C-alpha cells in the first residue's frame, strides 16, 4: 500500500501490484542480416516467424547510419535495412537448428 497526500491532510491510498516473470537463462546468439530494402526484410521476417518463433528487430538504413555515427562501438555496420535476430535454445544444437531455418529463409529473400 502507498499513501500519497499533502501534509497528511488529504490523500489517496493506492495498491501497487508487482509481477515478476522468471525465465531460464538460455544460450543466446545474435545474427544480423542486411537487405537492399525494407520490403524484402519484412517478407523475410514474416516467413521466419511462420517457421520459428524468434525475437527479430528491423532497423532501417537511417537507423544503421545513426548507429554508426553515434555508437560507442568500434564496429561499423553497412548502412542498409537490417534484421537483428536473437536466437535462443536449451542447447547449442537447438540454436544451430534454428540458424539453419533462418539462413534458408534469408537466402530465399
């Protein structure tokens, strides 16, 4: 419970509920793929999401340029529309299996 008031004269009582989500730590890797245009990147994401559930982020060419300009990282990325994939699994073998599916779809696009 939390009491909020002005000098204790008037106030409201609120109840704050906190939800904690626990998730196992899984082996994780990141894959980055660059595309000539956003549309082909979007088509690739749709295909991949229909085959394997992944975390995918689409960064357009302007975002990649800003990343190169303002990032503290020494890595300079191609300034192209890009997909960043977060690949997780209970084992390295399961990650490699997901990589195969992602790679097959990317090669199609």
